C-alpha cells in the first residue's frame, strides 16, 4: 500500500527531487523529513564525500526518496516495500527504454523518523535488521531460485522484488565513520546488487579505489577492512560476498554487525494459508 500523505501523487510512494522540495516548501510533509532531507543533500553536495556516485546521483536528480513514518507499523512497512517495487520498476524501464538518464546512478533513499534522544549504533543496527526481515516477510515476489536462503552461504544476497539488493544502512550513531552518517535519523540507501558488476564492466576497479582513498580522508578512522579494494587474485564470489554482506558498519574496525536474516518461504509469508503450504516451496528453505 501507499500512504497517500507521503506520496507525491497519491499513487507512487517515490519522490523525485523537485517533488519533495516542493512539498517541503509547502509544509506538506512532517518537519522531521525536512531535517533529514536537508542533512542528506548537504552531505551529498560536500566536495569531500567519498562516494562520488552518490554525489553525481544527487546532481543528476536520479535519487528517489521514500518516507517511512514508522519502523514497525504494517502500513509503514507496506509503504516501504511499495517504494522498493516502484524503484526497481523505474530502474528496469531505464534499462529497457533509454532516456538519456544513466540507470547506474538511480538510487533509492529511505528516511526513517528521527529519534527523540541519542541512540547507540547497536540500537540502529537492530532496527535496520528488523525492518529488512519484516520487508522480506511481506515481499510478494518469490525468493530467486539461484540465491541461497542461508546468509552464511557465500552466494547469499538480500533480495526483494525478485532482485538482489545492496542496502547501505547509515545512522547518526556513526560518529567516527562519517561516510555512514547521512543525517539525524536512520537512513537506508538501496541499489540493485548488480550495479557493482556494471560499474566494474564499465570502469574497472579504479572507482572503488578512489572511493577508498576518499574514505581515508573523510572518516575519522581508517576504512573498515571489509571495504578494502579488491585484490587481483581474489575470487569474485568472495569479494562479492564481502561487499553484499555489509549493511551496517561499526565505528570500530575490529568488529562488524552480522545480519540475522530470517528466511520465510512464500507459503509461510503473511497472508498465506497455513493449510495450503506446498512441499516444493518448503524444500526451498536451504540450498
């Protein structure tokens, strides 16, 4: 479902730059959205922000925004899921019907409400993982046949809408790792996972190395070991596994957050009838 008051047209939950700025100017959105949006844009417009792909996406007006009024209510979770679906559909259309806009830069940014008091990084990690598991439980599209459901498998990826996704979780509790702090509230930046392979095919490893060097200057601590540039001898499945497992980065380099992903079969998802579960779907729980 789409929450009409958080949609630019009452139909799609995605906001373009011009739409969200007009709505904010007309005071049609919650005040916390203004704070989150302003902080995000200010960060993207900084000359030293490490991810120049994000900077260019903001400049090219290819960031799509979604507003989550809650992290727990069914309506909010459904709205976030619809945002992901709409985003993936737009990305597919740009791929199939070129308009001059480069789909590599198309990015989904989800703003969550600002906490009334300071919270720990563990708190935000728990919230983010809870939302990601809840979205999976509500996902109407089947889990891709070629993706294992066990996150310990090196070929596992987080999926929604039948697509592998990279979810970059950013929090105000990332004080030292400034590149993972995009505003006063929990923020998720979402891209199709295959965007990295497309970047690799077009530009090679150089963009990743440049981003890494910029992180060395931007953050107050050295880059996390898991985001190091790829070594020439490193197997593709290993480096992809490292890349896609990172959703929340600790503010220390000797620790990391493991996503406690909870796989649910299609028949077990919300709305499914428990008396009509197919054995074929249940067999898919582990591959």
